[in-house]
C-alpha cells in the first residue's frame, strides 16, 4: 500500500503523479514556429514511493524525463521515469528501500553498498545531448543514457571506459568553438572525497584531456564556467563528512562561516596548475558565462549571499534567511598574474532573479550581450486564491542586456509559476538573441502544465501548449535540434485491429 500522508510530498500541484504519459498532438494556442524541429527535454523528479524519512528533501525524488517534440508546427508530449537501479529495486520491493538524500548509510541493508554510492542515484537534475546520445544526469553518478524518442532508459554511460571518476556533474559544458565537452565529477573517488576529476571529450566522444586536483574543502560543485583557456570551479558553504552521514544527516548542511573558493585550472593542463581564489560566504549553484582576457579570467554568475534552499539545514541552527537568498547577476574578475588570492566582485544590477540564468549557448566562452532568466516581477499582479505558489511566484521570463542594462520582461499571468527558460537560436547563422525562448509554466488555476514559446527579441508569446494534467516539476530543461539527436515522429504505432465484417 502506498501512503504519502507522512510527508514530505506536498499536496496540490506537486502531489505525486506516479504515471508515465504520452499526449499525441497537444492543444496549442497561437502558432508554433514552423522552423522549429527538435525537442525540449525536461528532467525533474517526484516520489514514486514515499521517502523512508519524512524530512527527506526534494533533491532525492525519482528522476523523470519528459519531452515536447516539436516539428511542422505541432507538438507531441512524452514522459517516462528514469529507470535507475534504485527505481527498479523499489518497484521490485513495492516500497522505498533508500534513505536520505545521498546518504547510503540510511539505505535498507538489501541495497546498501557503501563502496558504490552512485548506485543510489535518482538521475533527476538535467538533460544533455552529446555525440548523438541523450542523457539524464545527477551529480552523484554517471549520466544515464536515454533513448531520445521513446525516452526509455538505456543505462549508465562511461564514454566507453574513458570516464573513470565515480561522479559526473549535471552541468557539463559544450564549447561552441571546438564542440568539445568539458565535464567533471566531484567526490570523484568516493563518498565525501576531496578529489575533482575533469575530462575534455571531442564532439565524437574521444578523450582529449584529463585534469585532477583537490578542493580546499568538500562542497557541492554543482556547475562550472568554461572559457577558451580555463575552467572555473566554485566551492561554497555546503559541507559534508562521513561522520555526518553516519549519523543519518543529509549529504549537505549549510555553513555560513565557510569562505567561497574559486578554483581555476587550464583546460590543457593536468590540474597541477590549479589556482584558488577566496572570497566571502556565498552560494554559487549555477553560472552564466565567462572568458579569459590576457591574465584576467572574468565570469558572470547569478549568486546569492547565503543559502537559498530552505530545506538544507544550517550547521548552527540559524533560520533560513530570504534576504541572503536573493540572486543578483554578478561579475567576478580573477587576475592570474597576481599572487593574491582575492578577486573583485561587482553586482551588475540590483534586480533579484532566479538563479537559473541562461545565455545563447553559441556564445559560451565568448563576448556576449544577453542573459535570460526567470524572476518574480513585483510590479505584476498576483491571484491570492489561485496563485498556488505564494506571492513571490516566479511570474516572468526576462532578458538582461549586459551592454545597456536594459531589462525586457514577459509576464505569464497571475495564476502561474514559471520554470527555467532556455534560448533557441532561430537558425545556426542568426545573430545573438535572434530566436525563441522556451520553458514550462505551472497553471494553478487549471492545475495543468503549459509550454511557452516566445519571440526572444520582442519577448512576445507565440504559442502556449497545454497538457491536460499537471506535470512533474522540472529541475533543468534543454532544447536540442533534430540535427543533434536521432528524432522521428512520436506518432502512435500502427495497430492491427479486427474490423466488423
Ligand atoms: Fe542545476
């Protein structure tokens, strides 16, 4: 018997759905651009079985991958659970065998394997396409290969044995100039280890370089910045340790007294050149872009001064602080010619955005103009009864012009809450910013999920695709063109059905 009443699964919009889904020829308001041929993939998570610990956190939910396949102006939807070893073991047992977030000490003895913590992954964070393959990723294990059309799980991928770290971040980067994949794992040699191993693969999957170094302290390195010459690794105050895991704590606690470090390594080195720069406490979960100019490494990040996950407890018991959790677009400059471990930091704009900021990916590592994000626009109305997600609903997509400081915004409606936005170039040769924005919204008034497609320059809505249900929440989404993955139609199979004679 499945019983979610003990928590922590929330009710309402985010009540567990537990089903897989196909929606052929979705409802569309407006016009889906005819030049779009590809798929918007989303990875997120839900509890299929209630968690063993009622205070477990959303980061432990079972991975779910979905796609909106778009071609010829029509849209088909598909959603499937990621069939991790954990998911399949739970199905066999018809109950939750696993314990707290990334803590194998809390697992049922039948699945507890302390030497292979990665077998407890839920693959619930982000999609990636590389070398014609699609993956669902979480930073505690190797990527899980997924069939790009059926969304059925193929299994863990180690680049034909070339990738030897135990973990693989959910935020690898693809260099738009060379096509190289820059990827890495932290806690690379086992639970709570201080090893970071980074890898560079060519577009056709051949290992070009391997980089190894150690961190000042073990922390989440959720995302990186790449430039043409360097890789930048933020280390910030999420702390862990085997002693904490052995007493059944979550994998992370927030320590506001820990400094932020940025490790910078050469992409062509072996890691022995790692330089560490040190600054005040902050959270740098995601990054925007960066470049190397002479001896200077310059990056933009949407960081906050403090913890922005209310469900990650503080080591000192201090309460969650929403003021410190605000995200601003900041520019950080590191001087490799200086022996100082300090760096400069500038808040480019005092507007509070969500930390999921994106760029036109063709401009990664290069000079660029636009940052795209979601935000709470306080100037827009909010429906108190039907808003669902609180008065600070993420109600707008936005574009920030780094050159002029101009904001352009799109307000989704007073009963909606937006998820991460992605940019799609109009075509391979279009100038920066010429294309579409795509992302999903939770419609609390009708309790269903919508996909929005906007003109990225005008910030006008072009099409709204409505699912007839509320969909599994997304962590990250990405658009991949049909030229990047093998894609066909998602139409129904041929049926051989007896007819009345
Ligand atoms: Fe992320």
